C-alpha cells in the first residue's frame, strides 16, 4: 500500500511475483519533496488482467512522469503508465523496466529517460521552480 525507496539500482534487484516497481521523474531538493509515484502500488489492480503462467512471475510497473513544473523545456509530461509484465524468476528490475517501457541510460548505466521522456537530457540540474516553493 505504500512505496519504499530502493536501496540498490534496478540491475541489482530481483523482484518476486506480486511485486510493484515504481518510477517517478523527479529531482532532488532540500526544500521540496516531489515524492513517490502518485498511484498507490496496487499489484491486483495492475495485473488482474494478466494470467499467471508456469515458470513466469508477474511484476506490476508504474512509471510516473512527474510534475509539469519540472518538465524539460519543450516537453509535455506523459500520462502515468501502469503495466503488468511477465518474466522469468530472477529477472532484474532493469530488465523488467525495459519490458514495460523503452529505457534510455547513460554510458555509466544511469537511467536517463523512460518511454522517450525526457527525450535528451540526463540528470540535468535545475533551479527549484517558484511554484513548488513553500509559501
């Protein structure tokens, strides 16, 4: 019912059947918390239409593209994606994510974009938008 931050990168995790993997386009700030994905991690709701198959596990994937206020210039925030993927047990989180949406990584393996968003940037520093500052 709640999100937990991963202690490892996606290539270092091997979710079990019934897991929910969440991703959110965000940024780090000492003054603003853009938080977890807006949808609750609900395996049953996401995977109810995907039948269990022998030798495979089901993992729900949520990709939240974040707030318009932090979207890269000229880009539109996409709708949140909810997908259920079936994979072999032991498949790592990055492979699961790649099965749900196209993943763009840097040469160092840092996840830079999901489903072609953002189109080009990777870990770009931004100033906290005024609309997100506490009043």
